[in-house]
């Protein structure tokens, strides 16, 4: 019998090795992806989603109260300058005397998050020094409170994206 006349047939052990090899590669690739996913970013903005869900009706009531204020704001930031926020009433007049607490955060990671302190520099105009904020996308979150005699303070909450351009 010559070598050319010899027939190779697919046998059970060949199919077994092919299937084991295929699934071995799939599991190895999935393992690499799983390791990469778990060792990089957490993938969540806040860890207390259950508690936030319990507060949902309260959050809706706070939003209705904020809409009743009819305030508006404008935020502005450039490299090397303070973060500026102006707050105005529905008629465009400035809202003075606010106590503003803020945070500057990266949208996809909490590694560069920082608390920022605002101070009023003019009626309705508030500034916060931002140290070494890299160029790119940021999220500005702030809560502004204005005391009201005889009732709860007026609260204005904002969460918006900002873009800091590169320094030229």
C-alpha cells in the first residue's frame, strides 16, 4: 500500500480535539476581555443606585420645585482661568447671595474628580479656581442654595458637560 493510496478519515478523536481547541480559544479570549474590563474602569457613576431608586419620588418633587424657581445659568471655563457660573431669574436679573457647592468630574472615571469652592465675585456671578484641569470632557455638578426667611431654602441643582480646550 502506497502513501498516496492511504486515506485519512475524520475520526471521533479529531472532532473532539477540534471542538476542545475552538472552545479553548473562545474561553481564553473571553478571559482576556473579562480581565481588561474588571481591571480598568468601574463602569458605574454612583454605587448607590438602589438608594437613588428609593428617593425617586423625592427627586421628582425637588425637580418640580426647581422648575418653579425659573432660574437659568451659564457656565464657562477656559484653560488658566477660573470656572465662572452666572445665575439669573426668569426676567434676566442676577440671583445674588447663593451658597454654591460644586464638583468637577471626568465623565468616564472618578480618578480626577475634585470638589470646587465657588465665591460670588459680582451679583449673580460666581467663580471657582480650578487647578490643573486637563483638556477634554468634564462634568460640572453644583448645588446652589439661597436662604428664604420662614421657609426651606431655594435649591438649584445642575449637572452638565463642559469642554476644556487645549492650551495653545
